[in-house]
């Protein structure tokens, strides 16, 4: 009898050694079940990011057991319980995995954390939406430089017309879409030279270096736009893509090679191998903290999933004469008439990502042309032309909380952060430019949509 109990306890102890695998399985479940489609697993940024992680991650094996990732993971998880945003859950998962890695392998270097930030969906969203004013400025600057070369050029919004050919900064500005790619390539170079020289860059040096990579990326975009327009290289041609890769390699990667090597050599610090005294020294504590954390994440995902914000419907939707009004998931209201399609997308708080038209309409297969800031009735809004094969639409959008109308991301987020009434993104689309202009003027002057804000 006692021998059987002893064998059972021995097998249980041996099975207990597999608990890290169970913990990792729990994290995987949270990532696929809790995050769902939040992480674009098949996107180039994710694939290149995983490659970068494999190339730049190093561990200082003499420094194991740090709590520096555990506390941010707990904080992000607590905030997720109060405000169920996917970004908070993603932050908790990443910090939890890094905490577990440091417990077993040693203190992780700085670069993997930077890679994870850059390859995150939030970074991609911010770079796509907040870089839009840069695209307009690039269009204007490229048009002026081409005009100085003696070409007949006309600029309207994000469109450049040169000798009868039209070019859009959105498809032409491949590098703005490749901002993540250029940064990840730069980090791979930094990681390579850090390994080669046995040094590490600290954050006060790393961030300015990455900022230089961003400036190189913008310069590469400007030169590429000028090259495409000057040589009359149209979109959807092989040379169009080849020129993007050439500019990326010539104006971003090549300078980054020399900058990375010189910066690591000049400002890098030698990797220290001494042992630091951390709080987490007990195997029991390591086991408890690494198991409780992912289990709590999984429970939070289960509790928040059915009542997620994406599934909410407006509780009351007033009628509007001449429009069919329909509430949609995600706090969205659709108003449709014979000539207009209006989406009112409520934004609960300043930290939320909104359903931006340049993302939603692209998802429906439309391309954006002639995107520009347009003054209407004393307000500045965005207008654009949408095209899908032979189908052409005209659209406008702005942010509105019933008392303030703006097209600035920073303004509406700042207002809400300091107590203003939440904003909604208003997107109006029509079949002709005249119909759109008349409709927008009437909505802004008479505030017809204020009952939905």
C-alpha cells in the first residue's frame, strides 16, 4: 500500500516538471481565444517581427528571476478587467511570457521588447492613421520638387497629376506602409552588431537611432514618389514594386548598416555578467507566479468575451426623416437614403481605436484618391474619392461630439481625456461630389446628426 502511494507521488512529481509546457499552452489559448483576430498572424509585419525576435533576442544567464515583467503583466491584466481592450490583454500576455522566459533563461535584452511594440497591431494602426498628414505633406513637397524640374504638375490632396498621369501617395508611398519593415530591419542590424561587438545600446541611445531610421524612411518615400512620377511608372506594374525595394535598400538599409555599426561601437555598453540580487529566488514562488498569471488571463478572457464592446448595440436609435436607420455591432449606427450612406461610429473613450474610413473602406475593396482637408461651413473635414474598378463614390469624415467638430486625432483624444463628451466618427458617402457637398453642409449647419452623438 505504502509502496503504491510512493510510486504515485513519484509519478506526480515527475509530471510536475512539465508545468512550463502547460503554462505555455495556457498562453497560446489566451492568444488565439482572447485576442482572436486582433493579431494579424499572416501579415508581413508579424512574420518579419517573429524573424527579428529570433535574431535579436539574447539572455544573460547569470541574471535569472527578475520581477520586472511580472508587475506590468499584473497591471495590464487588472486594467483589462476594468476596461476590456485587446491591447491591454496583449500587453499582459507579452509581459507574462517574457517574465517566464527570464525565470528560466535569464535577463532578456532590450531589443525584443522594442520589436514586440513595433509589430503590434496598435503600432500599425497608429502609423497608418497618424501618418496621414505626413502623406499629404509628402505629396505637396514632391509636387513642388517635380515642378521645379520643369514638369507640368498639379497636386490635389494625396494625388499628383503630371503630364496627364495621376499618382496617389497611398499606393505610391510604399515606404509609409513599410515603416514597420524598415524599423524591424534596422533593429535586426542593431542586434547583429551588438552580438558581434559584445555590447548593448541603452534606451536613450536606441530611441534616437530608431527615429533616424524613420526619417530615412520618409526621405526614401519622397524620393520614390518623385522617381515614379518622373519616370511615369504606374501602379500595379513590376517596376513599381521594384522601385520601392530599391529605395528601401539604397536610402534606408544601406545608411542603417553604417549607422548601426558606428552607434553600437561608439555608445554601446559592454554586457555585464555579474549576478544581481532579485526578490524572486524560490522555485515555489516561480511556480506559483508563472501559473496563476496565465490562468487569471484565461478566466478574464472567458468572462469578457461574450460581453465584448464589439458586440454592443445602441440601446436607442431615433428615427430620421428620409433615412432607414439601423444599429450595428460595435456601437455603430447606419443611416441610408436613396443617395446617401452615413455611418456614425461612437468612440467610448480617448484610448479606443476608431473604425477609420481609410481602413474600413479598404477592407471593402475600395482605393482612396484625392484625399484632402476640405473647409466646409467653417469647419475642416476630410474628403476623398473612393474607387473600386468602375464604381466611384465620394466620401467625407470628421469627429463630432455634438458641440465640437474636428478632423484632428489629437484634439478629440485630448478633449475626451480631460472630460469632454465622447466623440463619434461621422462618415458620409454619396454617389456624386455635389450630393456629398450639399449633404455635409446641411449636416454641419443644422446639426441633423446630433441626436445620435
